[in-house]
């Protein structure tokens, strides 16, 4: 095998052993447990390697899963090293264009497949606020909790969230950002929407626990049915589930919901390369219906909607660090995860977290933060305002720590 960075030692089901790679990187040894597994890996490695690892038919005998990802991907910078992979990618991209329609019912089903898993699973590896999106490692050496707090602070500062503002949070997760915008930034009202019944219940419980149920309201609702006008719109980690066929309507709806002098921030995983189908293993087993957009896919829809791009920030290795920290926490409590599900599920999630980290570390996956408005004179002309706002928010966080709550804590304790 060419195009491998490091050394890969492969032991076949019959016991034959061979080495591949340039020797300039990690050293990993793997074993195939049956001959059919070897054939599957050769024919469609992008899909089958994850399946084989999940099923225990491919095992790592030396090295780690991130080491294996580095050996396979680092030298090629995300470009498939084998010609058959390029053909698979083209075929999958074409099929997705022909068949993908992520309407309301399908969107709800896709969300339930991932986000309505037993909530205790997420409590094993997320930060204390249950932020399930890219953290912002604003300073060297900070831990996951500090980086997730920095992410909320960065977003609030970018959109200049503050007193009097009506906020729409599209894809609110377990409610942490919405609560932050109300409690720390001081926004007048926040409406958070999600398609996950589990997240909705937890978010409502958190608002009640903090005495913010009038100021922060969460709804089980699709973005297509939202009504009203909002001074600020935020959407973090949701756009990946919209689907290219719906980009035009998504941005048109956002423009209609955004006040004339309003500001919107879209935080989404994306790609810096050419448009392509998302990894088939990820879309089959982890995020059905998911698609990682390029700027070339999003910008035409933004322009057609009448929204104005005010700023684009590309967070490159921040998600690699986030996934590294999630996987470390997950593995530290793997026995608990096995009690919730089973060993096969844990292998599947181990592959998911390691493969996702590799996509950001070695391939072209990034996070885009796109700042949008209906006019070009709403956002300040330089980014200096962001740092000033972050300093104000940090002082406010310190003044509120620990946050005021009623009995019941954060509202997430029932999952732990």
C-alpha cells in the first residue's frame, strides 16, 4: 500500500503478516478475523472498515485507533489513496443529489436516531453544560469545560447579544446556549427549538430549575414552522442536518424571521474542499441525513435569500481537540456505556469519535461561523468589538457564578 504515513502491520485471517507505509509516523498493527472481512475492506474501506471494527472482525493489536486513522489519512490530506475510493465517492454524491430530501418527518426521524439515545450516554463525555458541538479553545491548555464556555461567550459576543433582544436558537440542544444568552448576555427572551424529544424535555427542565421559564422557552418544533420576528438568530450544530436541497428555503426563512437590524450567526461543520458526499459510515450509523457543506454550497443560497455575509471565521483544529477530549472522557467511562448499551455499541462510538477527530485533523473538515444580517451596516467594521464583548461577558459570568437555580440543579442531573 502506498500513501500511508507511518507503518501499518496487517495480519490476515490465515496468519499471513505484512507491513506497509513510509515509516514516518505512528506504528499500528491490525488483524482481520475472517477472509470475508479482508475482501470487504478492500472493496469499500470508507464504509466497511468502521463496520468491521464495530463487529469485532477488525482488531487493533498494537497502537491506538487515532494512530490507525493517522496512518491511513495523514499523508494524503484527506484525498483517497486508492482509485476505487474516488469512484465510490462520486457515486455516493450523485445518489445523494438524486434521492436526498430532508423534509419535516424525515428530519424528525433522523434527529431521533442520534439525539434521543439514552441521555445518560451524553453525560459520560460532554462538559457540565452538555454542549454537543465544537468547543472554542481560546487559550492554550484550557480544558473542555472552559473551551465550551468560551464558545458560548464567543457566539454571544459576535452577535452583540444583550438587553432587549429577542433571540431564536435553531437547534437548541439541551438548552445551554439559550440559557447563557438570557442569564449572562441579558437578552429579553429566547426561543429555542429542537426536534429531539429528549433534548426538549431536558432544556425545559433546566429553564425551570433556574427560574427562567418565562424568559427562555423551548419548543419541539421544526425551523420551517417558526413564526415571529427576532433581533438575533443563532444556530449551532444544526445546519449539518438540513440537507443541500433545503438550503435555499432555510436561509429564506431565516431572513424572514430576522429583524431589519438583526444579526444571525450560523455555526456549522463544513468542508474546505469540493462538495462531496459525507462519509458513508457516519451517515449510516451515526448521523443519518447528515451533510457537511462547503462555502460554495451555502453562499449561493445565502445570496439568493437577501441575507448579507458580514463575517466568516473558520475554526480549524478546534473540533479535533473537542473530539479528542470527548473520546478521552468516553473511554474513561466505557464500562458505564457498556451497561447502558453493549460492547458493540461502544466500539461503534469509539470509531465515530476517533474518525470524526481524524476528519478535522487530517482531512478537510472544519467549522464555519458565518455572521449574517439583512444590511451591511449593522455589524461593526472591525472585529475589535468581539474581544471587548467577551471581556464584558466574562465579568458577568464571574458575577453570576454559581448560577441561580431552583431545586433540581441544572435539570440534567436526572440523566446521570
